[in-house]
C-alpha cells in the first residue's frame, strides 16, 4: 500500500492531530474543512454562503495539492449546525461541481470547531 500525506499552505493548516489529506494509491481521503481563511486561520467573514464557498475553496486547494480537483470527488460529506441551510449548500455546490455530481451526505450537528456553521470532508478518486 502506497500512503502519502498531502499538505498545502493554500488551505488552513491542521488544528489538531490530523493531516489535511492522505493519499492511498489513487484514493485521497480529505479531512474536514471549516471556513477558515488559510492566511489568518480565522473564520471567513460573512453569511452562510461565504462560509460554504470558503469550505469549497479550501477543499479545492487540498485536492489540487493531491494532484486532483473537485471534479475528482467521489463522496462529499456536509456537516451543518442548521439543516435549514441545506438549500444554500445545493445552490453553491452547483457553482463548484457539474454533473455527474458526487455521492453526498448531509448531517445535522450540534456544533463545529471554532463556531463554524459548516464543515465538509471528501474522498477523491484520481
């Protein structure tokens, strides 16, 4: 088994005991991204739409560091502190993905790190 740790300064650095992503053969397992601005490590300012876009931008940066893009996402997990924001996820997701869309799960959670309203992780197949 070939295992490679993926890291980029174009996405927030890990804030715990994990890697931004791990590539095993042709599969990339991306850790959860919250809407942190990589340069400041602070939550992006703005509404839920700004948070969702920042998360997709962070995921895209990690995917690029792994040699891929969001087009390679096979599975996306979305964690929301308010499932009422799910329509906004769908709207913005259509800006970042084209059909065929990846498999996806949306999970309501009580809280996320740093008070974020959204977190996403993904699995890419390169």
